[in-house]
């Protein structure tokens, strides 16, 4: 696989990756300047020459991936006996780290709207965990960014989710919807909570919360009816489009608020390059 195809594969799946580029060489080196490889959390694509050089480069890339942020750095590698390379030259590598798409979605319900929504989400760079207690409702095949979970223990599933999750609730039972919603709200760490249903259903749910002693602050973050108000179609795919659009808007706004930071190789990185190649 070519490096550009590897980047596209990682991007489509929403996975973080690091592009490693041979920025410059001096003396004998295993690959020429401009050679690239891509490292994802699960695998590596292409090669910058193998051996200990590539081993050390992949190790650095994995460290950058663990930090899950957009960043660049330059590193210098002498290729001598101490590093297990006999080329005798040196290589400068540029590491460009692109973070994982920070959008994890827990979808409850594999009914008509749930299946329509998954058809949209599986083509977006989001990670979706799809829960239902009816295994027969799941389609046989889904794309790699969709993980199906069949279980009767919904509370255990919710407790296992990471913070900052997007939750979408649309099961076949109002009682189950309420149980799921209460468990999610008790965590108090969701980035988004959407509940399918009418205004009447939501009034009933709020009344139940009040009877259980919860203040309005407890459930004020819930989006019900779920989706964009301007997209009010009733067909399963129309509802799914409305929900997906709302998630995309919220996620995009969150990303815009967190990515307005300085990026790029700092001055020290260029000093490494200049000193190693005697520029």
C-alpha cells in the first residue's frame, strides 16, 4: 500500500496516524530523502529502510500517537554501530502526528432509525458502539468503525464507556430508554445526549425524574426530540440525517474550540536538522 493510501485508510476510519518522512540524509543511508512511511495504532505502512532506524522511528511515532494531538517534531539518527546500523551516515526524520478523531458514539437501539443512522455514521470518521439486547436486529455486516454489542446488562455497558461520549438513545421500549438515560446522566460526563421521541414523551420523562427527586439541572442537557429542529421529517432516514447533522455540528464546534493552538516544528527542531546535515 502506498503511503498516501494508508493516510486515506486511517482518515476514513477515524484513526490517528503519524507520517514519517526522511527529511535529509548524510553519507550512506538506507533510503533517500522524501521517503515516507505511516504508523497507526495497529500497524505500519511502507518503510524507511527497516532495521533499528525504523524500530526507533516507530517507537517515537507510537509515543506521539499516545498523546493524541496534532504535532510535528524532527529527530536526528546517526547510523553507526551503536545503533545497530552499519551504513555509517545519518538520517533526519520528520514526524507529523495526526490525532484520532475524538468522537465516540454509543448508539442504543437497532430498529429502523438506528439502522438508518448507522448507514450514515459508518461512512464518517467516528467510532460507534452499537448496543441492543436483540441480536437478531443487527445487520450481519457493518464497517470497521462500527462495533456491535449484544447484551442484557445495559448499566454495565454504560459504566464501561469513556468520558466525553456522544449518546443516542432509541430503543424499542420507553422503560429501557428511561433506564439508559438515567444511567448516562448520573455519570455527568457526556458530550452529547440525544433521546428519540416526541415532546409528550419528554414531558413524561421529566415528570418521572422529578418524582424521583431530581432537579431540572440533572436532565437539562438532553436533546429530545433528538436531531435538528429544522429537519423534521418522520421517515427513518430523514430522522437519521437530522441526528447525524446535529452530532456533526456539535463535534465540529468542539473541535474548533480545541484546535486553535500553535502547531509546527519548533526552532529546536530546525537546529537539529541544521547541525546534523551541516547546513
